[in-house]
């Protein structure tokens, strides 16, 4: 299994991953654990939670959560 070089940038969150971030956050996951799951800086998770990254992901996550109930 190949590992990333420590100098490679971390993963960039997609819109669908931002939806998953919301779902995990609502399930009680800590932001640093969510960041580790996606191999991103915890600041990216904070940006999703503060509606700065992937606006609209919150509404879509609500829709997904509502359909799962």
C-alpha cells in the first residue's frame, strides 16, 4: 500500500463529503475525528460547519437525514 508523501496536500472535500460531514457532526463526532476520516485539516471541517465551504450542503444534509428517518 502506497502512502502519501508528507509534503502532498491533503484531500479537498467534495460537496457530497460536506453532506457527510454534517451527518457525522449531528451524530456527535468531534470535528478533529471527522477531519481525520477525510484526511483534511480540521479547519476545512470548521469551514463546512460555519457555512463557508460548500454552501448548500447543510440543506442537502437535512434533506438526506429527513429521508433516512
